[in-house]
C-alpha cells in the first residue's frame, strides 16, 4: 500500500516536471520534417520561467472572472492528472466513478477559460469562446462513452481499475475491435481537447481561424504561464488515456512498465508532430463532421460488448 502511494506521488511529480517537454518533442518533430533544427529542448521551461517573472496586466473592463480563469484552468488540469493511472499502477486518487470527476474537472477548467475570454468584451475572444464551447460539447460524449466501453470490458468503474484490468485477453480476444474503436475515438478527443491540428492550429496568428489561442490573447505574465503549464499537464493527462491502451503495463517489472509507458507517451507526441506536418487544419464547417466520427467510434464497442 505504501509502495503504491509512493509510486503514485512519484508519477504525478514526473508529470509536473516532464509535461512541458512534450511540446518540445512535437515541435522538434515538426522541425525535423521541415528540414530545420528546431527549438532548444528546454525552451518551454525557459518560457514558463520568463512569464512567471513578469507581472500580469488587467484591463479596466475585466472582473474577477478574468483573473480566476488561469488559476482554475491550472488547478483542474492538476486534479485530472491525479485521477489518471500511469504504467498500469493505480492513480494518486482513485474511486468508483472517478472518470466522471475527471471529465467534469476538464469541463470546469474549459468553462472558466471561456468565461475569462468573454469577460474581456473582445469580439475575437468571444468568437473563440463560442467555438470552444461548441466543439467541446461534441467531444465530451465521445470521451465518456469510450471510458464506459472500457468499463464494460474490464468490469470496473474506476480509471485505475479499468487500465489495470486491460491485458492481452482484452486486445487479442473478442474485444479487439471494440478496443480499436475506442482508441480511435480517444485520439480524436486528444486532438480536440488539446487544440491541435486538424481541429485547431496552435501556431496560427490569424484571429479569424483561432479557437483556443484567441481566448488567451489578453492574458500575460503569470496568468499566461498558468494557462501554458495547464495545457502541458492536459497534454500529458489525455495522452495517458491513449498510451494506457497501447501498453497497459503489468509486465511485472516496474522499471520496464515506466520506461515503455514513457516511450509510448513520447511516441504519441512524435505521431502528433507528424500529423501536424502532413496536413492542415480543417475548415470550420468540417470540424463537427470530424468530431461526429469520434462519437460514432466511441459507440461501436456496444456491438461487441453488449451481446
């Protein structure tokens, strides 16, 4: 029991330190595909430290909602991180139905980000907030239905129990098609929740095509650091939902499970960089269709599990 608690704390600490590095992997992959050297490995850490050393500036028309947005966003991202297991071991906080809490924590963080954007009174930020709310409403059912499918396969109501119960039989047995559909659905959710191509372009500077980035245009200093760091934690947390299906752990060696889980997480970022290097963002009218594919994928497991 003490050993599991110590590892859970260590896994959270590892995420707190390593989460910003995931963006470096994505950016270096994109640079390699373009024939460039890419940014320094520690650039995200330097950027966070630089932002933390600066003060925040608030407009006269903003209220406490604008100030609370970045703080709530970071706090909810950390809370969701504590609920997701790593390397096949239980998470720091786990109980039956914790997946509902994880989904709602991410939803609360998004909700306050949207409120903060609308609190500025900017038409551009309001436009981004509207898009963010609409697309997230199409994404959350896919996440919940996918996890419900995993719960039906493993017979557990906890994320730790679900990912701890996934083994070779679930993949190689009759549930293989269901697992593939759920994995595909989680990939679409991953791209959407983290505002990545083909749903959003995190590097664009055109306000009319932005979704997430336009909502944080008025944030600076410490507040922007909270938003960027919270986004990195979210990238790590959502990535564990995917890599836990690719390699659920359970080899009997803690070192091997941790090493392979980290390798899968880094490999996911490389794949993300390859996707963003090979295609452009979808047109706004096509994004709901793309998200609808994820919803359909998250429901197809019923044909294999409920019979």
